[in-house]
């Protein structure tokens, strides 16, 4: 047992009597917070600064546009809802939220927005817009005003790894007044270094020609059995995530060549961007995306969202798509390597992706065309193992690449494309659903699935060449992502006809199918080939994920008419699976805990009995853990519950001390000093997705250097039925 009361007495004993009197006498009013106190916003400096040469100061009167991202609320409940809404058998399965419902339950409040707006205005910045989901406040101002508002210094730099390209950036982390620390997630736009690039690959010496060469719709629809679904995308709407424009005449030429017809493609401008009058170097990307979706799901509506190629542009595009509530699928073929992108910007975009999942929107993202070294053509260089964002987001389905061989229009074989993106994220933890991969570690791996991407077996695309429009052969994971997006459009049409929910967040369902008896009839397992650091193999791998679509079989499995998960031995017997659930044996076993956690002192009461797990509570930097491994029988519904009492000396609205609940290394719920209560509160997490597996349920409590927070846990249970 930890002698906390003795430790406190010893600490008081060494203080002067006057100090003790002030501490333990009549309760004193908390001091008024210092209005000038500031809190740093971590990971708001582009990594390029560390490797570049400073040239001088940004002119004080230069105009800078920033995106201030606000924190989501009730994140533990959001995580629970996202698990439930995608899990068959739960009361919330398929009951997706509207944008208004999401914002009401989980978005920043209007008061939060007003507080940030007032701060920016007081600093001399002009608030230009607030996203409809209240997650982003955009503002502009002079360099001097921006620097004063966020405690930064803006400098110009030269990047030697990108041909001495010039850019501006903040030298150190941005900060905000302490009063805003519980509201502001991050600030983007303080640098203009990170740009998103296409994931297109072309054969060597590729030039436009008069007739199509490479895969047309009949080829890829036949090989992947997309033409066996009996659907054409009617009623589905796909958003194309773009940083450039297109020529509608090129799209209609493609349609005419292959006898396709469907709703006209239309543009949705973000932050005033509209490149269609004069598309740039990314025109081929936009037209590739549109033409592949058309080839798979010709009757689907396509909305091309066009945004400025900046951190702010990407953040605003994500927020606008989910707030518009017009699409059920998003196709993303642009990205940047994680090490070259500020974590603050990735988090802001990912918050909108969480909203997409809550609203039933599927997202497919290209995993990149530089293999497991995604920064090869950027600042960090070819020696760094890295993956691509947004594909690394847990709410995106990362799409890798293969080389497809056919016999006519029939599937023959596939191997991994040698430069298909894949690897391990450094930004996102392994999600609870990412199971059965035989990949150890606690971080998300990419990709999840794949399809043809090798330019040697590329697609016929009609687009602009160096001198004129014509037919070209394109590959890259840029082609794979829209192919899968087209599949989702077809699936949603079939699901609606069957009175089933839309596909929504794909990965939890996809991994369930991959770990079931339906795997072999749903996906082609690609087992040969490699990228720089990972080889294709039986089952999941970090080049091709689970493999490529057998579209009709996969749709059948996802609709629930295919195979089942492996049956449990002896069936599912209802019961409680944890050992020593109330810690009443007086020892930890079979729990594994840090020293002194299992406790029966009177300082913190148990929920029932005498013993409990008392984590943290020292008022100094400290980490405690409590974990237990248990096998959940296949075919069972499972729920993990526990009673939690949070007792803290912290005040204010900042989460200083945190308790994380993880399952197999993936965080499923978080709590903090902000969850303080006078007694115990019961918490429950659905673990049905882990049926048939052995899971490790783990609590990790992390306390900072001052003011105690105690996380007291008792009467745990893992019940199955």
C-alpha cells in the first residue's frame, strides 16, 4: 500500500509552521488566474524548421491567414458512440448523426467560439469565418499581430532538401492565454511549408495519345467483379478531395469513349478556391479521380471540393464536407508524409474525420507512391520510414497498391506494387478494430486494403498533357482510392435497397470480414512483392493490407449475408470473465499493476468492500498502470465496465492529469481531472468487436508535476452474453 497520508505528513513536517497554517486552515479562495499567463500549443512548428536555414524576418505588415482549431467535447462518449454505431447488434447500430446533432453533442459550443473570436479581435486580427461545425475559426492579420496573438516569431527560411525553396514559419511553438487552453486545439497557417501532393504514377516517357491504352472500366470492373453487384451508384454522392481543378470536356470525352452516363460533375469551392478556369499541375489527379469513380459507379453524383493547397485549406475542406451533409463517400488522392506535417494540423483534420464517421461517411485515402519511405520527395528524405496522411487517420481506409494481371476482363493474379505506400504511423495509436494483422506494436499500420496502382498495369485516363488533352496511362494509389470509393457508392445503393445502413466507417467492418470465414470470398489475398521495408504475405501486410476486392463477395459479407465469424468452442456462455474484479483478494493477481496501486486505506473509500485500485494521487510527476488479459469467446457480445472516482486538487478547465483506458494498446476512452466527482461513476465500453480474441485491458494514469489527481477504480467486470 502506498503511504499517501504518511507522505503528505512528512511533506508538511519540513515546511515552516506559517506555511502549514496557510495550507490546512480555513479554505482560501482560489487566486484569480493571471490573464497574461500563456500555455504552449505543442506540435505547432513545422519539422522543416529544424533542417532549414533562417534567412530573416517576415515583414511585419505581411498578411497571414490562420486557422484556429477548437477541441471536441465529450470525447470518451464520442469514442463509445463511434464503436456502437458501427457494431451490428447494438441499439445505436446504423443510427448515424446529422451535422447538427454531432455539433450539439460533441462539437465546440457557441460560447467557445465567441471566446476565441473575442480574443482574436482584441489582438487586432480579423475573423473571416467560422466553420459550420464550429471546429475552425479563420482569421487574418499582419505578421506582427499574428506573432503577438500566438506568442510566435515569424521568419523566412530556405529548405536545402527542396532546392532551397523559400518558406515562412514560426520559430517556436504557438501559445494562447491559459483561459483558452481548454478550448483551443491548435493553430495552423503559421507556416506555408507543407503542401499536399498527388499520388499519381506514370509509366516512363508517358505521352498523350489518340486512343485509350491500359485498363478501361470493363477491365477493372470485371477483374474485381464490381460489375456483379447489380448496382450503378444511383442515389450515392461521392466527394472528391482536391487541391486543383479539371476540364469538364475531358470528363465527358472519357464518358463518351466508354459509353458512360451519369450526373454532371460539379465543383464546390472552399475558401474561394476554384481552379477550373485554369487548372494547374494537379489537373491529371482530379480527372483521374473523377474518371475512375465514373467507371465504377457511373450514376453516382460527384462533388469536386477544391481548396487552397495549405494547412488551412485542408482543415477547412474537411470541416466543410462534413458540415454540408451532402455525401456518403469521400475519395482522397492527395497527401503529405506525417513527419513533414504539423501534428496540430493533422489533429484538426482528424476531428472532422471523426464527425464523418459519426455521420456514416466512408473515407478512402491513397497510401502514397513512395513505399515505406513516404518523405522521399520532401523535407525528411528517403531514409525515414514514414506513412502518408490522411491515409494514416484511423477514420480513413488507407488504400495501397498492386500490379493486376487479367485474362480478358477476368482476374488472373496480383502482386504488391514496389512503391506502394505502407508502414507504421507515428501520429495515431492502433485502433481497437485493427486486429488479426500479426503486426506487433501500439501504433496504427497502413494500408488497410489495396487495388491496382502500378503504372505498368495502369488505367486509361483522358486528361491534359504537356501540349494538349489526350489519352494517358496513369497509376498510383491515386487510382486505387477512387476505385474503392466507387465500390462504396455501389454498396450504399444496395444497402438502401435492402433497408440496411450505409457503409459508413469502413475499417471496423472490413477487419471483421477479414478475420472471418468470409475472407477468401471477399478479398484477394496478395502474397507476393514488397516495398522498401515490408513484404506481402498471407493475410494482412503493410503493402497491400488485407488485399483487393472481390466486390460481390465483399458486399455480401458486409451486408451480413456472407460467412460468419469462427464459431466459439462450446458456444457463448453468459458470464463475467475478469479475475479479482473488485481487488478484494488484497493482492493484484491476476491484474498486473504498478507498485502500491491495490489499496485498502481509508483515505479513498472503495466503491464496495475494502479494496480498490488507487492510481496516482501524489501531486508529482507519476505514472500508474493496471492491466489484465482475458479471452473473449467468439460469437459473444462483450462489455467492460468499472466504477471510477476522480478526486483532484486541480482547478480550471485544463486536463492536466489523465487516465487512459486501452484495449490491446489502442485507446478506447480517456478521463482527466476535468471528470472529478464527489463519488463513483460507472463507465462501460463495448468490446463485442473483440469476440474470439484475447484482449489486454489496461488503465494508464499519468499525473503531472503539481496538484494531485487520484483515479480510483473498483468493481470491474467484463461480461459476455
